[in-house]
C-alpha cells in the first residue's frame, strides 16, 4: 500500500512537472511584478474593498473600450452593492432593445437582468476606432491568458519608453510585458485618474491591483463558493475513505 | 448488501459479529447515504431555472394604444398575458355575479383594482392551453370572457371559471401601474 | 459457493422469470477471485466508476449546452455562471475525463506488468484496446464542444491528419468537416458522437467483463487458479476494497475539481474560437501527449500518422510478441527492469509532446519513439526466449501462506 502511494505521488509530481509548459515559463518582460493576489491559493478569498474599487476603475476607465459581456448588473450584488445601487448603475447604461410595435430598434436604460453592453456595435467598428485592434472582452481575460492575474497586472503597469533602436508602429505603445512589446492600447492608467470613495490612493499600482481583482471575479464568480464547498467535501470524503479503509483491513484480516 | 455478506461463503469467518466492525459499517453506511444525497441533490438542482432565467421576471406594457373593449397579448415568463380594457357593460357584468355562482370564489374588485383594466395570465388552469377571446372575432364563451377550445372551459369577463373542467380562475399576475399608461408585470 | 434462493416472495417471483438475483450473486457476490490481488487490481472497477461519473455529469451538461458555433462558448459560460451547480458539473466532467484516462492508463500498465494480455486473455485484452480507442474518440469530440481556441485548433489539426491518406485524403477531410473547414456541421456531428460514444463504451465494457469472468482475473503471480483454496468471493473482500479505492480516487479528483480545476486544461481555451488566428502553442490534453510526440517525431506527414496509430495497434499483437512462458514480471528478472524503462519512456514521450517541436526536443522524441517500438517489436520477442524466469510457486494459496508464514513466529517471539 505504501509503495502504491509513493508510486502514485511520484507519477503525479512527474506528470505535473511535465504538463505545465507555459505556466512557469517566464514571460517576455521577465518575472511578473505582482502575482500574489489574496484570492489565489487554497483558502484565498477576494479582496472585497478592492473588488468594489475595481468595478469603479472598470466603469470609469476600461469600459470606454472593453466589454464585460458575461457580467449582468444583478451580479454586482455579489460585490457588496445593494440592490438599489446595482439598479442605479444599470440605469446609467443605454441598452439596445427592440423591435418595438413600430418595428424600430431602440435604446432604453439598463435593468438588473441586462449585461454590461459592449462599447462597440461589432468587431469591425471596434477595430476601426482602435488602430486596427479589437479590445478584448474582459469577462474572461484573467482565465484566458497565460500568467493570469499577474500578466494582466503586468500589462497595465508595464508601459515604458521604447528603447532607442525599437521601431514602434504608428499609434502603438511600448509595453515591457506584451508579446512583441507593441500594443495598440495606450497606457490606460495614470496616477489620480479616479477618485476612490474609501480614501485609497489612486496610484497606478493600486488601480491595477483593484481592476485585476475585479476582472478575476468577473472570470470566476464561483471561486469562493467553490473553495468553501471543496473543503467540506474533502474533509467528508477523507473521513469516509478512512472508515472504508478500516473496514477493508478488518475484512481482509480474515483471509488465510 | 453488506449485512448479508459474511454469513455465507467466507472460509473461516468468525461466527459472532464484531462490535467494532458493526460500528464501522454503520458509520460507513450512514456516510454513504449522506454522500449519495449530496451527489444526487446538486444533480437535480441543475435542472432548476437558472439565475439568468429567474432574472428575466418583469415586462412593461404600454396601455396608451389599447382602446375600450380591446385586448392585447404580451409575453411574460414565456407565457401570454392578456390585458383587456373592459367596457362598462363587461365591468358591470363581472361585478353583478354573486359569489355563490362561482367555483373559485373571488370578487371582481379583488381581481381588477382598476376596474377598466383586467390583467390575466392567459393559460387555462385546466391543462395549460391558451383560451380564445382576446382577438376580435374569437369565441368568448357563454359568459363573454374567454373560452378554452381544448376542453371547453368558459371564463367570464373577470377571467373567472364559470363552466367546464378548469378548477380555478385565470391567474392574475403581480403587476403595478408605473403611470396611467404604463403597467409593469412581475 | 451456494446459489441462494431468495427468501422474499416477490424476489422469488422475479427470479423464476428472470434470474437477476442468482445472476448478481454469481457475478458480484460469490464470484471467485484470486485471493492475492493487490491494489493495482482496483483500477478496472475505478475505470467503470469514472465511466458512470462521466455519463451522469455529461447528461446534466447536455441539458444546458448548445451545439452551435455562435452559442457553444456562451452556453458553457452560462453553465459556469447561471445554472445551479453548473460550475461543479462542468469542472467534474472536465477533470473527470483526466481522471478516467489516468485510471485507465494505470490499468493498462498493470496488465503489461503482470502479463494479463497473455493466453487465454487475448480477447479480453483486445476489447480493452478497443475501449481505449473509443475513449480517445469520446475525449477528442468532447474537447471540441466548448468551442474555445484550443477546441477549434485541435479539431482542425486532428481532422487534418486524415488528409495524409493518399489520393482520397482531401475528400475524406471535407466529408469529416461537412464543409470547407471546421465549422458548425463539425460541431454538430461531434456533439452527436460525443453523446453516442459513451454508450458504445458501456457495451464494450460489458463484453470486457464477460471475457474477464469467463477466464477469471489474472493475479500478481500470473499463475492459474487451481482450487477453491486459491480464491475468495468477490463480496465482501473486493467490494470493500473497491469502495475504499473509490473514496481515495474521488479525494484526488475533488482536489482538482474544487481547488485547481483548470490546471490540466489549456488557458487559451477560455478564449472563444477564432478561425483566423492560431494560438502560438498548440498542445493536446496531457493524456494524448505521448502519441502527439510520436506523431511529431516522424518527419513525414503520412509516416507520422501511421506511427501514431501503430503505437496503439501494436498492442493487439502483443500477446504473440511476448514469447515468454511466464506471465508475471515478478518472475521475469530482466523484463521487470525493462518494464520500468518502458514506463519511463512513455512519460518522457508525454513530456516531450508538450515541448515545442524544435532542437533537442526532436532528438529526444525520436529516440523515445524508436525505443517505444523496439520495446514491443524487438525486446519482447527476444527477451521471452533468452530470459530465465524464476521458479513459479505451486499455487496461489501456498504463496500466500508462505508470505504470511514468517510473521507468526515473529509475533510469538515478542511475547517472551
């Protein structure tokens, strides 16, 4: 039995080591500057005040170009907002709807059941106004990029003057962590860009941390529930397995 | 399964039950039962209406275009909702009925606080068909309200069941007047 | 072994018409198993449990999934966010696939170590290989359904393998696609197949167990059952052991499901499929990596596809390639070593399959591919003739007694 466990764990370790080619590989700009978000890790939970501030950064800065299509206004209640606050945010957006009885499409104020609208009508419109680039929807970016939260944070804070010999394209910006270093998104954050209600300093680093935390929540709203349920399930199944093992030993002690 | 096992076919099995093992088997059995429920329950719960479905729970209707005696049908939670602007005769007919004549006893005042406007979920309470009576030229049944063609239920001008197999009156959904010409259902 | 007549009247009524009770008794309760099976023999029933697990979670997911290129990705996200326990079902199914393969691979390597493929279990072994192929089909069609970037490009790359068929390849690929590229027709048919294959697997599993119960289980000694003394009834000995095994397996599975649900998946699959942009690094799921390494090791397109297929097909003739008269590696001193070398070779193939196809990785993959085939085609036939196996015990019963024997005097001595 012990040999089996040893062999199984060795196989698991070997397997895991071989299977994550990209996850541990350093990205282009070297080690990522900030990866230890409080929600990462076995018992990690979202930094609640940061989530609320991150929503503010998203709405005041990112939302000009980036959609958030998998998040509905009703979901914002999970960030600690009241129903009325969420409703007020929803009503601040114009949502395309229709056709009405005359057959016309129209816009109306958002409702709780609506999702964050995309700032552009379609991909072509997005590319036309963004120097050929299509600003990605932010609902899944932390889940869908190698490096995850750390990578998004690095992009937000990784703008630099290009090296002298670097041929930067028209309208492009230089980013230390972006593959190829040429990014169509101009530096989105600058110190003091938003005014936080809770008095947190609106530095680029703080805003980046907050908005990345918010995006992580948007990608995995089930994270806290998942870990909480998981802990209970593991304790239970661990105990049950131990009891079954004890029965197993007793039953087999009769074999001669 | 476990208790019948060691009684036969096991060479050298001790004849008497061992209390420790019995305790262990009881524990395992109880935990196994809990585990089974804990697996089956979420599996069944996945079939509940999802969060986004539940969120789509209200519909707004503009009443300004509806003339006296006319009805419209709107969709609320995948079901038709009838909004009828009743004539004075229809209101009077509905209010004149004695409760004794009704199977499902409700006054018209309860069902239509603003007498001119009657709002009903357009699903027959018998087996879920959509009663006729909203469009011009539809049969309205013996009581001038609605008539369900599936099994012949007759509803009056308050949407109450008067004749036929349906057990209950047509349901009045929760609604409120946002303004004089706008009603929000749900 | 008794064939008990059910005492209950209703049970008797049923038994007379359809002998389910005696059938279950024969196959589950009293079925004689060798009494020396070790824990590596758990993995067959664990694979069966994973099959049920995948079917149950899969049916729930199918109730919410939409097989259309415009809606598939969104419908999966809707499952993750809006459906009650949807994230649990989806992660359980996703990681359940990995667990299924892990368990089945251990099951296969157990068979290789103890010679379970040798006469008279060749058909049992063949059915197992058929099951592996069916599982691969189910895994691949399932991987395409979320319609992420890796789903799309995996479908593109794998269906393009068929273009390697001389003359008719191009036509075959268009037939597979139902169009001129990977698009909605392919997604639709993959969904249909993904729902179908598990039930075909269930059918073949029944044959697999039929063959197993006909010729009985092999055992760590690799010698035949000679008398009733060599066996114990399946219940309670192996039922309790399988339940314990299930608990342990589910513990591992739940660690993945609840705490690192995306560790075995590819990040880029959370980006919706884009037919105009290939991800920079295309890799299959971990359980396909060794075959992928073999495919890339051969510099010729058709050759690579053939090598990949043959790497599994060769298992069909293994019962005859292995010329040894002894089944279990316990009594084969050299094969016992080479088994581990072969396992290491497969793991290295898996590792190199995840690396970019360049430089030293190509060299490693070629060496390992060559060794993989040499193991079956050269080493197994020659070794069986040259190797001198150690003497086999008289019977399972005696071997078990011998093993337990010295323990009793030792325990007795402690008392003094």
